[in-house]
RNA sequence: GGGCGGAUAGCUCAGCGGCUAGAGCGCUCGCCUUACACGCGAGAUGUCGCCGGUUCGAAUCCGGCUCUGCCCACCA
């Protein structure tokens, strides 16, 4: 290994690209130049088209992981490329307060480090502690984005809870409230009895629990509660219904027993007017029929029996207040919902349960104790029919890890089922993806009698890849109203006041009425909205009529801003603010608007909303994408928040598992940056990002640092290094030239050699490929095209080919420099640092003036224009001509390798006259790349090796100093070649001997096959002769 | 249960009706060849998951299986 760095004057650049020498310095240069600042006026004046992206705000719970790195890299690629293409670009950065997730991590830390629970703090004090955590992680995240090279408009950084975003949240809430799209509802929520919080569905972990199935007998009675015996069709008599349950304690809240209508026992029960009487409670409840009930299996032990049918008794206890399905059944049959639990999940008669009867023994028990108690009491009365082992999934709080309780509770809802919201979101899809002909809604196509509105579209929003439009649509088809209240402290507090707060107690009606008339004078109609028993009441009515103040919900438009005085007044009158905060997605849903200053009418909004594209992961289509579309359209007169939605692949580990902390298979982007460089990270991620839904990244431990990494990143690292060295070489050539190019020197296109034209043609083709890939979000295609252009075309062929001539040819120097410059620009969006570092040096070298090539100088490459190469540089004849010569070179190299010819040895190629003409037309290309001393149209005099090319036999001489053997190797090579040729010939012959092919296939293909076969046959012939000659 | 992917070289992936099925890594051989050994040249490696069908022709289109993953819903 040659470790000594060559420090000669010509080669002042180190031999390897060292990211750590450049990344920080370049970040500072960008920042000093204010290079990523978006100017809305440039768009509004019509100077430039706008191109904008909002970052999906990362949660401030933790540092960014590899998924973020991927997502943000792709966004930066889009932003940087469009910036270079002349768009006025805005990349809006920021972070999300992530309500429950952040509060949870902070609570955990406080318990671990200080032994204090949340409730040991005052609300403000606790929020202060969360704020500290947020500040810390927000800085970390910003730092990571900077390290990755993200070209965000940093000064516009937003946080979902900062003043600007908070104002938008309050305004949005007020408008929705006023428009009747926010309502108070009683619903079953996932209740965490420990933290006493409602959880979102995705905050519930399903854990398999070994429990029991209990079979409880309820005596059958008539409607008046008198015992009843029901004669069944099979001749038996029924005195009890036996319900099967895993949760006996909830029987206290039962309001019906349900049976499947096709159950043979149902008609008898119905006709007898059967009811059931709950032991102890003595509540008489109806027996009803509902399809939801599973019929018991005839043979419970048979294979493949539905586990429910296996355990079912045919009777289902219905507890609407404590089970989501029972809640649905209750709605269908208009049953009462009796809540028998306190918020801590203990049995209680203070939350809606009145007919306790003899069940007072259970009051105050925890749900676990109540279960044991109920089972014991039933057993004592002979009403426990059976108890069987049963393993089933139970939802657990991801915060406190206790089983969640389906709990009837008052919550705030956004009525997303309203057509103004979900309909708007559906119609936002462009027509093509909305109807997806022949695909998604079989039997529901236009014109077949089904409502065509099904497919109505008034938008142009487009998903990439296509298939995600379907996920988006089906989700909206099944959407339910969105519960937005969370019993947390960290978040946007709900701007609603009411007169009753359990902690404070009631204020007298008289006092209230007096107060109301006072604050009413201060309140202006457009600043306050009042809901009264689900309706809206105008302020005048409140004053005139004697309404029950306790049923008022008063929403104040801007309690933290303009309406502060009003808030002070009504609070002094005894009104109390709702203690809950909003679901974190409520503020995220406003992100594309709030970050740009909505509800103010700002230039930023005018210029950049709708944004150009949202880049995100598919798991978030429902939680976030949909809600942004609903809100943006609703609040901004139908504007979609983004034109395109690009859903990127998910990164899994080598075994196809999700990367996670608990599995220890996560890769930290910071480690990759330190180990390989930011550009290596970015290039590799782009290169991996195909259109599939998952991509795998084998994870390995780096031996030196002990950090997780992946061999995949070597690709990016090597790529950067290769580019660095190709650039070093280019600049050395320009510097050492004998006839130097002068800056601005006009180049006559007649002075370009074939290989120069070839290089420009390859460049032009690659620009097309790259632009198309960007348009369709095919990042892997982009990265691969750049790899091929830089490594294969530029380094392997172009640089090698021009080595002998470039010093004497200014025109060639101009092409060389232009090619490198264009490669750097095309690559800059993927690899910003290394290209910027090289650009700093390349700028100092003279550039020629090549007609049709536009590479205007710019101090920073990040602000340089996208390369322009005129379309007529695309030259098919040149490309195929050079391709042919490359094949010839490969053929010669194969012989050289087989004959073990010293790399530096110049040998002689003997060809026929037509081939000689072709080679000459290549202007030294073949000679240079194949290591030839001469190409001649004459037979060799001494020892020679032959090979076939284009169905002809050519020879190579002067391979060896002394005519050493080597014929063994050559025989081997020829034999292998003959074998391959025979195989190929057989394939083609078979094809041609098929009459179907020659008759039906397109003529040009048949013709092509015939020519191919003829070619291969003469090649085979030549190879056989050569082999014979050796023997 | 509903929806959506994947199965092609030892590994990670391209190719999605017609080239003798490709790339990178890994492997073998030879090279410190006037930038790069994080490199250069050459080479080996495939019943394109299985079974049918359509077609002159299928890795590619259709149907059915088998594995495998993701999202959503549900879990008396």
C-alpha cells in the first residue's frame, strides 16, 4: 500500500476523498451564502416557478433514524435538482411535538431519574420539563439534517407548538367548531386506567394473554322479571341462558343477551317473550337477535373450527359501555349503555350506573378483584356453568402496559365523515387514479347504474407509485369520525370552556347568568361559538332565553392571542377550560398551511401552497396525508396541500425485519456519516430506492467502532472516491496540457474526435434519463444512471481513451472539462458535498466555449444552473460505432488476459482492410484501450494468437518476448467459445425452424435472427479453424 | 378477515412479451498499466418459487398454488 500522499504542485488534492475535510466547511459556505432561502416574491412576480416541499416533521422524541435519512435525502434530491433547474424552491423544515409519545418518554425519564410522577408536578412545571426535552432533541434533529446536507430554508424552521402553528390550530378548531364539524360525543375509547388517558388505536399493543372463558348462567324471566321456562324444539326446557365471556365483571353493565337469528332456539325464546335477569343486579334485560353472534360449532373439537365457534354458547352478553362490538349492537337495538366503572377501572356507581341492586358488594373493587368476585358469587349460586382455558389477544396501553379498558367517555370529534372533509379528500385524487379503469371497483364502474359520483374528481393530486391511491381511497371509504381529544398535558389545549369542572365544583346558575351577560358584551359574534346540546346558539339567544348554562360549550377563537381579555373575564366568572389537549395529528394536519403563516394571508402561502410534492412512508397515508388534504381543501377554498404524493420504500434489515431499537438492528445515520460520509449515505439510499414497497439492508457491526452499519454503504463511499479521483485526474490533465485551453476559447465542433462526440452523446442521453427519473420519482434509476455515466462511460472509457491526446488538444480539454462539470451538476442533488468540494477546484480551471453546451459559472454548485446539452449532441451512429470498437477492445483484452500478456506490453493487431478503416476512424481509441503498438491489415510473420470478431478471424502478435507456450490457455478459451457458440446457434436454429415464428413474428425480427445465426455460424467456423491450427 | 408487495447469480437488487437474462457486492485469475488497490483487466456462477394456460415466442401476460413481508380492521 502506498500511503505517501503525492504532494507535488500539480496534485495538491489528496488521493482519497475524505468527507470530514469538507462537510462542515461546505455547510458553513452554504449557510453564509444564504443559498437555501426561498423568496416568495420571485414566484409572485412571475420571475420563477415555485417548487416547494414541507418536511414531514419528525417527532422530537428521539434522534432521526435511517428511515428519516432516506425520506429527507429524497426530499433534498428533489429540492436541489429543482433549485438548479431554475425553480424558486422552498423546503420548509420543522419538528412535531408528538403529544403522547413525547410526554411518555419524558414521564419515563422523570420516574427513572427523579422518582417523580407526572402528577407530582404542577401542569405548567411539567410542561416546562417536556419543553426542555423538546429543545434538546430539536437541536439534535436540526444538527442531523444539516449533517446530511439537507438544503432546508433554515430560518423558517417551525415547531407544531410554536406561536405560529398554535395560532393556526386555534383558528382551525374554531372554524370547524363553528361550522358544526367538531362535536362532543360519547364513544368508547381505548382507556388507559393507570394514566387515565384515551389512547389512539395505534397506541394500543395487542398482547396474547392466557386467560379463561367463563360460562355464566342468567335465569330466564318474563318482561316483569317472573321466572320463565322456555320449551325448545328439541323437547328440552331452558331455564337459563348461558353466556360465554372472558370478562365476567362487565356483566354488571349488560343490557341485553343476543342470539343469532338462525339459532334454532331463537324462535322459541322470541315467542315466549324471554328476558334474562342479571343475578345480584336484578336488572331484567331483553334477549335479542343479532347476526353478529357466532353459532356454536356442532363439533367443537373438529379441525379448523373457528375458535369463536368452538367456545361459543350461542348467547352473547351485550355490554355496550364496555365493549366496542357491544356498543355497535347496542346502537342497532337501541340499548342503554351502562357504565359500571370509574376512570381507574374500579367498579363504581358514580359514572352512570344507577340500578345497583344487590351488587353493592362489588363496588370499589378493582376490575381484577371484581372478576374474581363475580365468578365466585356465580359459583356459589350454581350459576357458573363452566370455566375453560383460553388464550386471546388483549389490547395493552403502550404507555403503562396494563390492559386497556373500552371506556365510555366524552370526547371531542371531528366529523370527518362529512362530505366537506372526506368527500373533498376523495375528490382531490386525479381522475385517472380515481377510477383506475378495469381495476379497483369492479362492478362499480361508470355507466353501469352505480352512482358516477363514486369517481368524481375535481383535483389533480397524484400518488407515486400508483397503487397507493387505492390505499388512500379504500381508507376513506371506511372512515369514521376522528376523536381529537387527548387526556394529556403536552399539546395544544382545546379552546373550549364550560361551566362545570369536577375539581372546582359548580357555580350557581344565578352567578353564571350574571357573568354571562357581562362577558357577552365583550364577546363579538365572530370570536365566540357556542354549542348547546349539539346545536349552535347565537349570542342573542343566549341572552334572551333561559338556557341551561351547564350544557354550554363555548369555543373562543384565539384565547392565547386576540381574545385573551375575554378569557380572563369568563374564567373569573367561573368558566373552566377543557383540560384536554388535541391529538397531535390535528396540528400536523395543518402543517403545509401553518408553517407558511395561515390563517394570515402571507406571500409564502400564495407562492408555495399547494406544495409540489409530499414525500413520506405509506404507514402515514391515513394518519397524516388524508388529514392534510381534508384540512387544506377545507380551509383554503379547495386547494390541495400538494400536487404529488410520493410514497417511498421502507428499509428493513437483511432478514426482512423492521429496524427497531428493541431488535438492535437499527442503523444510526450519524454513524454512517462518520464512517462513510454523508454523500455515501445519500447515494446508497437513492440507489436502493426502487418502486417496491420494502428494501432490505443487511446490517453488520463495524468492528472498530462497534456501531451498526451495512456493507451497502461501501458502494456510495467508493463512488465518491472514484469521482474525486476522476476529477483530480481531469484537473491534472488540464493543468499539465502542452497546448492549453484558454478560458472562453471558442471550440470548433470539427475539432472534436469521435470519442469526444461519444462522451457528449452519452451525457445528453443521461440528462434525459435523469430528468425522466426525477419526474416519476425513480431515485434508483437516477443514481444508477449517474453511476454508469461517471464510472463506466467517463472513467473506464473516456478518460482512458483521451490520455494520449488530451494534452495536445484544447478542444478535447474543453469536452473533458465540460463533461466533468456536467457530471458534477447532475450528481449534486444526490451527493452535494463531494460535488461542491470538487467544484471549488474545477472553477479555477479554464473552460472552453462549446456551442450547444451551457454550463454557466457559479460560485457554489448548489446554485449553479442545471447543465444544458443541446439535443443534437445525441448521436446514435457515434454511439453504436464506439460500442463496436469497445467490443473489439474487449475481444483483444480477453486474449491478453488468457495469454497473460503483461499489461504494459504493446502488441500488434492484424485485421482486414474494412476493420482497419473502422479502427482508424476511431482515432486511436482501439489502440489506446487495447494496448496496441499497431493495427495492420497484414498477416503476422511470427507467432500469433487468433480470435474472432464480427464473424471474422483476426490475429494478435508480439504477445510474448520469447514465443512461450500459452497455447493451452488459448485452446481452453477457444473450446469454451465454441461451446457457447454452439449453444447460441442451437437456440436460434430452433427458433427459425418453427414455422409459427417465421410466419407470424414481425419480419424485421426474423431477418435479424437470420443475420445473427449467419454471423454466429461463421464465428464458430473461424473459432474451429483456430483451434485446429493449434493442434 | 380486507388491502398491498416480494420470490431472478452465494448476498442486495434491475429487467416486466422478442438481444446468448444484467448490475453492485462476494468469489477465481492476472495487474501498484502516466487519477483512483475505496483501483484496473479478465473470468466463473441462474430448471428467473411451483403447476397450468394464452402466444410463433413468457422471467415478463392470465389463472391456481406455496412460501414471505407490510398496512388496515378484528379478536365472546
